[in-house]
């Protein structure tokens, strides 16, 4: 848990350096992904929910629903899904935060 907190704190500092007027809060939760994200979005009254997506092969996309896709039915907030970039295009600093 401490490693996660440290990672998010460092990432928050990078974002706030680039965007000083941006309000960024860190909140770590446990539980079912869909239920927890929907609940926290409501509690925090967020304007936008942003989640990352992983690359999946064709068969996986065909047979299963991604966690990000499952949120569309439970959220009453806008959802932005960020898809992975090719690793080769990332700088060293950006690559550090690539999922």
C-alpha cells in the first residue's frame, strides 16, 4: 500500500508542476472495481472519471468486457478511457508512469 501511495504522490507532484491550478486528490480504495469507482465518483462529485486501458488481443476483446467498458453502465459521470501508447514513443520520464 505504501508503494502505491508513493507512486501516486510522485505522479501528483509532476502533474501539479505542469498544471499548478489543477486540484488533484489521492484516494486509495479497496473493493469491486465498478462499484468502488462509481461510489467514489459520486462521493467526490468528480467532473470526469479517467481510467487506463490495457492492450488486449482480438479474441480477448471479442469474448470479454473490459473493466473500463463495464463502468459505462454504472457511472452517471463522463468517462475517459486512456489507451496505452507504444512504449517506443515515450520519453524516459513518461515511460516511468506507463502502465
